[in-house]
């Protein structure tokens, strides 16, 4: 009776060698699409992170006090004063009791006046400051503590007033430097800054602002990491056009790099 035969060692080696060759050929064709997939995924992740960062900065810029956007640190830092609320102050004596004067007076340190276009809400406020006609120049610069902004120690109280208006009380009273042609008044709750460096973009807020613009790459919360570079540019507006902020950010990871550019128009009519 003839016994059954298996594979010989030579045949097994031949099969292994041929299988290796086939797998090698297949890997050559598969490796490219796999690498392309992971590269595309990295680019998409970087693009999303860069876009979200620019959108967040743009949102803060649009909420900024007119003429408060400034760029420093050689274009790596941008700062602005955040508007918590806004309205129109009363320019002429108000309704109600004839002897009462509800207008904002610029010839004295006025302790109380009305808001015609009222704020969105009333009530006691803490840590806020009022700004009228900030021009961002010497003598009318909120960062420098000029009279266009109430001092840091001033208590601001907003309460319901006559005729559906809001009554603003300042303690102590404050004499604003200039009248706004459009009677605009802004309630500022904090300064906001973005600084790029050390591989990250950071956002800082709620600090005591002043003439010196913060440029530290260690302060604040990280908005985006893997940052290769980012720059900010501010072009002041003119009588015929708004100001323009140009932002450029580059993110890199594992040999992939994405650069996005975003521009924001800034209405600086105070």
C-alpha cells in the first residue's frame, strides 16, 4: 500500500519565497494609498485647528471697543478691549421731572446719567468700565488710562430709569474727555490678547491692562499647539473704509504643514 506524501522542505521554502515576493509587491501598491490617507487626515486636523483658532480671534476682534485693537511683539501679539454691552447716552435733558437732568455732562465729573438706547440688562456690575469716544491716540487712549475710560476703581451701577431708559451711576463721578458724535458708550469687562510663540497660540483675558501690551508666550490658555508661526497685521481705517486685521497661522505635524490666512474688517466708529 502506497503511503501519502506531504510537502518537501524545498517545496515549502519555494512557497514561502513566492509568498514573500507577492506580499512585497502588494505592499508597494498599498503603502502609497495608506500614507496618503494618514497625510490627508493630518492635514484635515491641522486645517480644522487653524481655522477654529482664527475664527475665535475674529469673534473677539468684532466685539472690541473701537480703536482698541493693537498689534505688538513684532506682529506675534494682538490685544483688544472686550465690549460686554453698549448703548447710546442721553445728550439732552430727559423726560419726567423738569428739574432732573438725565443727560451725560462733559463739563463736570458726572455721577449719574441715562442711556437712551439702553443696555441689554440692568443691575449691579463689578469689574467693568465705561468708554466714550476712544480714538486710540494720545489724550484719547483707553489703554493709557485717559479720560475716555472710567478709572479702574470706579463703581458702575446700572438700574431701570424713567421712560424705559437705563440709569447709570458712577462712584465717584467721572468727566469724560470727549463727546461721541453718535452718542456711543461701551461697557468694557476685560482685555483680551493672543500671543503666538514657543510652538503655541495662547489667549489671555481678565488681566489688568495698561500702556504696555502683553507679549509673553507663557501667559493664558493654549488655543492651538503645533504652531510653526503666526503673524498679525493691523491696518488702521480711514474716513472711507474700515480698519483691517490680517491674520496668518501655520501649523505643522509629522512633515505636514498647513497655512491659513484670514482678514477681519473692524468698525472703528466710536
